[in-house]
C-alpha cells in the first residue's frame, strides 16, 4: 500500500501545485485586463 501512495502522491502534488500556480496567474491576468 505504501508503495502505491509513494508512486501516486508526487505527481498529484505536482499537479495541484501547478494548477494553483496557473489559477493565480490567470487571476492576475484577468485583473490586469479589466
């Protein structure tokens, strides 16, 4: 079980971090263009 978690967790964390980063960037862009 632990091996599955260690295999799945890093990509999941990376995906969430990238998504959060992209969302903050998009929010900044939207504020700039208003």
